[in-house]
């Protein structure tokens, strides 16, 4: 099957949501603490939380999952494109 854009706004539709903010809230973890404990920069954490970073290294996902005691499926939520 060949994947073709459905519309010119296709690349603006993100089908994966990063749930870092929600997990941090549930566990009462601040960005500063997460950064200090994991070595991930506060700017990277901020970009992830605010949806400004669309690509996340697998090492970062692994570090977050290890620290937050969660699975990648807890951190990443698939949202099907309805259109």
C-alpha cells in the first residue's frame, strides 16, 4: 500500500500524542526534578510537554520510561486520523 497525503494539511496532523505532562502530574514530578534525575535537559522536557518537539530519540523514551516506571504505550498515545 502506498501512503499518500489526504490533504495539504496532512503533515500538520499528528497521530501520536506524547503524554509526558499527564504522567508527571499524576506522579507529582516537576520538570526540574525530572531533568535533574534523568539528565534530560529542562529545555527538551519543556519542548516535549508543550508539543514543540515532534521527534524524540529512543534513548530519551527509554530514560523516561525507566524513570517514570511506565511502558512506551503509557507515554505515547496513538490517535487515529478520522478524516
